[in-house]
């Protein structure tokens, strides 16, 4: 690996960590798999594997499906009505570079913000909002809660698809030390970046698209009691743009899970988790399913 200054090209990135909660407790006390000779022992071994690994497999599969579904349709009817030059501009407008890595019991995704790589980098951030917010909501509805964080900072790909630098550290710090309960924390630098983009007065085509998308993303944020912004997946703007078709199906399942978790942690006097789920329960009460 070279360290020549011409090879060390730093750039700005947005990065997100998503962490499946509860896996440490699931793995507690496990080491080598027990010998499986009888059919009953084989079934027990399979049960152990399924209960520990299946939630991670579900998360990864769900993420793949959401990312695929959020990709713009290059064969859309609207695009077909455009001239070749307009189609080329359309393709650059909707282009988004998102790189995903599997990370133990979670997922790490990032996107470059340099406009020499993509004309409308907010497209990728919007799709990161789609992915992380949907996964958080679905995780509660399927009894597999997760938390996450998204932040922007500088970083560097020393190898293609492998990101290093402060952007990785900041996103991980927000996920592991700030998020706490099932929510997607939006870092202060990302919030500021979106605010600046939303106020861009340029009339250039790509700048205007970035401005509109940044405004949309900002309207999907809510400030929590600790002062941090988080992705407001129960809010009207997120619902209208992303989850309208399945919001009413997920909401009662997610709300029921939150209530049951609170009862469980109250009964076991788990102070930390009881407070976290009490806060989450209040969020659901503040934004009921019929909220508009």
C-alpha cells in the first residue's frame, strides 16, 4: 500500500451503521456446539443456530430488498418521453452510489458526496434514510429491534469499497454511544449539511434537485429530548414518501412489541432498558397510526 500524497485522496462521505440489538445476550454462554448424534440432538443444534443467526440473516435480506426497491426505474414511462440528451441528464440526476458492507450483527453503508462522482449526492442520502428508517420500523414490527446512526465527515477508500477515516468513527460513535434505544440518530454535521444544501439558491438543474431532496430529508427529522435529531419514521413526511403502503400494517405490531418489552423490563427491573422502551412507547403514543 502506498502512502504517496498523490495516492491519498480524501473526500467527504456519508456513512451509516445499523446494529441488531440483543445479540450479545443471545450469544451469552455459548461456545462450541454440542455433539449432535441423535435426531433430537440435531434438532437442538439446529434450534441454537437458527435462534442466533436467523435474525442477522433476516436483517441482511430485508436490507437487500429495500435497497433494490428504492432504486430509481431507468425504464420509467416519464424517462421514455424525454429526448436522448434529457435522458442523459435524468440518469445523472437519479444516480446514487451506495456501498454496503455486512458488519457482524449489523450493516455499514456509505456514499461519496463529491459531485465529480455523482451530480446529486443527496439522492444517496435520501435512499439511506429509506433503508435505515424502514429497517428500524420493520425491526420493531418483527421483534428484531435495531438502532443506527448516519453522519458525514471526511474519509478515504484505501482500497475500493473499504472506507477509513473520521466518517467511520463518527457514525460508529453515534450508533454505539448515542442512539441507545431503537432509533436512527442523525449526526449534527449531516443535519448541517442538509440545511446548507436546502438553502442553495443556485438555479442549476442538479443543484435544484439537491435542494429539493435536502428539504425533504430535513422534514423527516425530529429532535429528541437529548438534543439529537433522529429519523422520524412515524412522521407524516416519512410515511408519505416511503412507508405509506405498509405503515398501517407495521404500526400495531411495532407498538405491541414496544409495550411488551417495557412490561418485560419493568418486571425484571432492568432500569436501563425499561427507561429506553418507556421513551419509545411515548414516541408511539405521540404519533398514533392515524396521525397525519
